[in-house]
C-alpha cells in the first residue's frame, strides 16, 4: 500500500478544484487544458512536495499551491513534448495535437504554464522568491533537456555522460525541485533542502534508466505500450548507448544495419537488439547503474536532518516506485 | 522627439544585459531566444512600465525587472503566434519557425516565457504577489485572445463587439497591465493603478484599429509590409467587419465573391475592397472609432491623481503613437 495515499487523495481533490476553476471560455482553449489531466498519471511530483513539507513538519495546506504548480508544469511539458515528438498517444489516449491540432496544443500548453505560475500567488510572501527561483531554474532546465534530447536525435553518437546529463535536465531536476520546494515551504534550512534536491535528482535518473529498461524488458500488458518501441524508432536510450559502447565490431555492425534499415520487421528488429543486449548483459549493467544512483540518493537522504521514520518511509516508497512495472 | 528617449536608452541597455545572460548552452535553444529581439520593435510596453512608475515618483531601477518581463513576454507571444499563423516574416525578417523549425520555435518560446517570470525574482518582496497576479491574469488573457482570433477565422460572421473583445484580450490588456504594474511598483493606490490600466487598454484598442487601417491605407515603404495583406488573406479586421455590416446587398455580394475566390489578382482584390471601403466611408468610421477609444483613454487619465505635466506628456506621446505610419 502507498503510505502516502492520504496525500494522494488530498491532491486529487485539489487538482479537481483547479480543473473546475479552468472550466471556462473560450472552451477551445480550456478544454484541452483539462483533457491532459483526464489522461491520468501517478502524480508523483506533487506527492514529493507534500512528503518533503511533512519531513520538516510543515503545514499540509501550505504545500498545496506548489504541489499543483509542479503537476501543472509537468503536464504543460507533456503537451508540448508530444507535439515535438509527433506522439499520437499519451497513456494510451489521443494526444492533444492529434485530437485537436498543433495550434491548440501550443496555445493550451502556454496557458497551462501560466496557470502553474498562478499557483504562486497563493504562496506565503516570505517564501515566494525562493520558491519562484527554484521553479524558474528548473523550468528552464527542463526546456534545455528537451532541446538536448532533440539535438541528440540528429547526432550519430552520444556518450553515457551526455545521456545522463540530458535526462537529468529533462526529467530528474523536476523531482529534485519538487522535494526542495516542499522543504522550503516547511522552513527547512538550505543544507537540508539541497540534500533533498540531490536525493530527488538521483532517484529521477534511476527512474529514467528504469523507463528505458521497461521499454525492452517490461511486459506489454503491464507497461501499457508496445514492447521495444524505443528500439523500433532508434531512440538513443541508456541501453542502446551502452550496448554500442560495449559491443564487438560485428554486433556493432549488426545494430547499425538495423538502425539504418528503412523497411524491416519490427518483431525481428526488437528480437535482434534483445539478443545483443542479453549477450552484453545490458540489463544487468543498467540495473547496476540504477542501483548506483539509488545508493547516491540514499547517501543524500542520510545528510537530511529529519525524523528517521519519515526518511525510511520515503526511501522504501522510492524503492517501491523503482520496482514498478509500468 | 520622443520625450521618453532616456528611458528607451536605459531599457536598451537592460535588455542587452538580459540578452548576454541568455548567451549560453544549448545554443540551439538560446540562440533563437536572442534572435527574436534582434528583429527590433518599438519597445512600447517596457516604456509604459517606466512612465507609470515615474507618474507616481517611483525609483526607476525598481521598474526594470517588470519592464523586461513585459517585453520578454511580448516577444514570447510573437514567436508562438507566428508558428500558429504560419507567418514567414516578422518585421521583414525570417520568423524563428522558418529559420529553424516549429519545434525550435515552440521550445525557445517556452523557455523565453520562463525567463519573463525569472524577472520577478528581482522584484521587491512586498510587491511581488500583486505584480505576479496582474501579469498572470494578463498572460492568460493574451492566450484567450489568440485562441479567439483563431476561432474567428473559422466563423462566417463576427460582430464589431466580438472583434473588440478579441483585440482587447490579444493586445490591449498587455498595454494596460504594463502601466498598472509600473504604478504598483511606485506604490500608487488601487484606484489610480486601475484608471491607468483602463487608459492603456483603451489606447491599445485604438492602436489595433489603427493597425487595421494602416494595412489598407498605409504607405508601403513606411509600413514595411505589403499594403492590403489583410484583405488578400481575408483577415476579419475592424474594417472588413464594419464594411460587411454597412454594405448594400450588392457590395456585400462582391466582397463575398472575392473572399471565396481561390485564384485572383491580389492587386485587383485590394482595389475592389478599397473602392467599397471608400464608398462606405470605412476609413472615416474607423478613425472615429479610434477617436472614441482615445477619448475614453483621456477620461481614464483624468481620474489618475498624478502630476498634470507628466500626464499631459503621456497623453501627447500616445497621440503621437496613434499618428504613426508604421
């Protein structure tokens, strides 16, 4: 059972209030903004805001605006990323630019980003500058990460370090920022707030490597998307980058052949990569890497001065998320 | 001579500092963000922030972050509007989505919006909530205005009231907000700040009607774009809406014929509309309407408790802008 289910219930209520507040005209702008939330999601980021706030004994109600801001920002980034990636589906449902069109997706994304900033109006005045500056820095980094991701698509080779840098910006810093902002709301000192930020960032990197793993080794039903989707579209994931690095000349040549082929059997391509990944123990290596980032996160959490039971709960919850199969 | 040239010089410096601060990596993200400012612009909005701040004897340095935020926001909206309008040119130069591509334009616009919000980190704490809430409300309204503009394209008829409502949101409220925020920074009371907001909004509506007029009756060299561009692409401007309203059945039929025609001589089409506009005295009617909004603005300014010389300067400057030919 999720030890934080009460926060999740609370957040669902608050999110619902927010969605009611944007049930207005022009409907052609606000309807897509509500639609993206109807697709669901695990709402991990707002949960992290509440958890960090509680670690430092903050009042729950103070954390809600930031929990909302973080989840709204995340959904804004999904809308715009889906346009850029030309993704037809998000969580098995039609994306906004597909259901409406690109213009609607651009503009409803923009308006959603503005509503994320509107949450800051409800924040206590003495905290607003520090919260806004964490949020702004993170938002800019997420844009940088998305840009690097697009730049990497056009490049032939990417190193593991470059890849980790990109996913850190694109996805991990927002987890760190959610925790740090929760800590700031509850008056944590800077050292503790920063340690928690690094905890979240390291967990975030581990999550992304797990996402890459699930694409290839997850079960189709549980994962909810096509197994091997990343392989089929030549996505430069941790697995592919590491395999290219470790492969023998002949395995490397085989991967390149598949990558360059315009027409192929998807099943055969996934199979071929899976065989090479198995031979090179890529799954085990990725799991070791995840473990390494998880250990880093553990050490960061050790540095946080807070109730040990609360810290343990957060750690076990993070471990549980890391074992998720979707 | 522009009585505010010293503010303009100051703002150019501050804008330059800002541009240097975003001269960073990934260049593929930050270069387009700097490019949009290199296209120029009259920087009216930041000027309004400084002017309002001075009306209430505020310190100039306090107004700079908001002057920057407003101009950055305006440029963000130009980048995304140009994608949505598929505009190849902006101020005679290639637009970002044309020079790079749509994805670059979406993402560099997003990142630019974030940097607008970064300016608020430099604002005095006791003012930040009111400034942020004016800015957020306005930003949401600008998105609503752009959405209405796109919705109107698909509709057969639009009333003058609907058109004025759309341009109010799309362009006028940002002028009002620039003035109101300048007033708030300088500790103006709510009544004065609101009166100044309405002044800016009314001036903004007059400016937009003037823009519509210049498209048809401006001189090509001074205006810097094709005369009659709005006519050629059937844009529902104040002129077209009013002409459709006032036209005889036969003139209405002629306009409809031109609008529905897929292949036509641009010169002949512009000529035909110009003839109908002249017959219906559309230019005079538009000028009267501009004058009406300018009178409203004057009355708003009367309500503002501030130095009468400073108010007079602002009024004459607004009149001068209204007589611009580009």
